[in-house]
C-alpha cells in the first residue's frame, strides 16, 4: 500500500460533495466480457494508479491510499435505458473510506455494447476518462501501453508554474487558517452519506443527449474556422445568444463557467494519466445586440483567451485555504454547522444559489485509432446544483456530441430541445 499526497484545494472540496460523480460512456463495435474488462483494468492500474484508490485520514489530513486489493466494481446491465442508467450513476455513493473511487458498467442492449465509466471527481477530470476509455480500447486492439512513468502528479501548488494569490490574499488567508487550525471537528462517513441521501431526495437530474450529424458538425467547424474562432467559443456564444434572445422570459445571468484542461501548463505534465487537472474559468460576457453573432463571437474569443492566459490558475487559489475550512464550508452549505466565515465564503462564491446559466466542458476532438473498436463516445456527464445547465461536449467520428444535464424544476426538456434546435440554426 502507498500513501500519496494530501488532498487539498478543489479535490478536497469535491471529496465531500454529494454530486461529485463524472460519468463517461461509449458504444463498442464488439462485445466485451466482465472478465476481459477486469483483466484490462488490472493491467491499466500500473499506469492509472488511482484505479485502486481509497481515502485514508490521519486526524484532519486526508490522503490518497493506493491498494492493489481494491478493485473497481464492474456491473453488467441488459435492456436498460441509457439515460436512466446515467442518472443512476450520477446518484451513486462512493464510499471514499473503503474505495474504490471509480466503477464500470457494461450495458448489452439490442446487440450493442455500451461501456460506462463513473468516477469520483476527486480522482479524475473529463479528459481523464477519455484517456482511460482510449487505453481500454488500445488493450482490446493489442496496442502497447506506456507504463514507464511511475511518478504521481497532482494539481497542487508545487506543480503550478506561478504563485497563487497576491500578498494581501496570502496575509488574509494566513490569519483565517490560523483560526481554523484550532477547531476540532471532521466530516464522518455517516455525515457524507446523510448529505448524499438528503441531496438526492431533492434533486432529480434531467439529461438531454444529442448527436449532431456529420453535415451539421462540418458546418459548425467550417463556420468557426471562417470567422477565426474555436468551436468552443462558437458554442459558448450560441448558448449565450439563445439564453438572452430565445428564452428571454428568464432573467439569465451573464456569468458562466468554462472547464478546461491544465495538464500541459503544469511544471510536470501528467499527460494522459487519470487525475484531476481541470480549471474552472468563471467569466461574465454580455451579448451585444448591436453586433451580429460572429462579431460577438470574435469579441468573446479575445476575452476568453485573455482571461485564460492570465487567470487559468485562478480557481486554484482555493489551495491557500485550510482543508479544514473547506470541510466546514461543505458542512455549512448543507446545514451541519453554523460558522460565520464559512457562510460568508459560501455567499461570496454563490455556492448557495443556482445561477441561471451554464457550465461548458468541451473535451474537443477525440481521435480514433486505426481499426477503431469505438462507435461513439459521449461525456462528460455531471450534475451541477449551482449552474442551471451542465453542457458536456466532444467530437468523435466526425460528429459533435452534446449532453446537457439540468434540474427539470428549473429548465424544462422542451427548453433544452429549443436550445439545441436554435444552436444548429446559428451555424447554417
């Protein structure tokens, strides 16, 4: 067994949240047995060590513990609706003290095999599950996997190529942390389970899965290239436009979040290993009615790029906060404690409200192997209780795929369908 790395920052906050599951799925061109997948996962655990992970605590300090005796569950399903299965996976409770923090599903329906990966966000980001899915395919194809690097890498201050926070922020955080270091409490597993069950009694995720045709995808890519913007900016601009123009009965927010991959910007690049290496870039962009769609998109492109260049590690300032305070924030959020500082931070970060806007996580173009065994890929699927919609996007086999999760009490299925329909029209 190996103890590796204290859990701090965003992963520490995610550790105790009831909606920290990230789900990814795809259909295969061949059937795969449970035993075959077990063997593949065992072999891949030499590269993706967090496959055999649980969380160990020592007083108030939490660590990843790698134990080869911890094997991810593989559940077989048949003739189950994929949307119902994805909802079930989003609600799954990972017992972090027992592990593992990832599970797999095999769905056989109408001669089609679907592989589902469900992981706790503490050990993964969206790209992690793409890499893991592709490594499973490589094993099935007999392609060699690179196991050479055994170094554990994390998104932590020592691996970030810049200082987090200015002197004033560090000064304030120092005194806040000093105060919290004296407090005696910890989150128990019973409290985690209670928070989890209470949360999902109030929330029922709604999923809308859409695959753009090859022609529609080609049109989106071409139109974005013609106007010198990325596909991600094009989709983001489209969503902002639709919110304000087509669903104007709601007072939509100009604030939204773009999730991005930080791997290549770290001191030590983890490349394609399983782990949490994501950013959450919070932006406020107002659609200008005096400009046309593409003029807005070009302005947004410039703003987004500038913001990413200067603030891509902004969300990592949370690493400056005491992990104990992060635990307290979670307990205050769900009514298990009453602390003024924690509640003030909750209000300041809008953790206690649902923003009438979206988070977008575009995993980009996923390349297919020669003689690929993967028909389709879809994800990431995440349920947010602070953003009205979570939009997972990727492009595979010349088709752009989108899955939108939301709370049906806040946005109806017909509204989501209208968003997709209008989005297609914007790129014609």
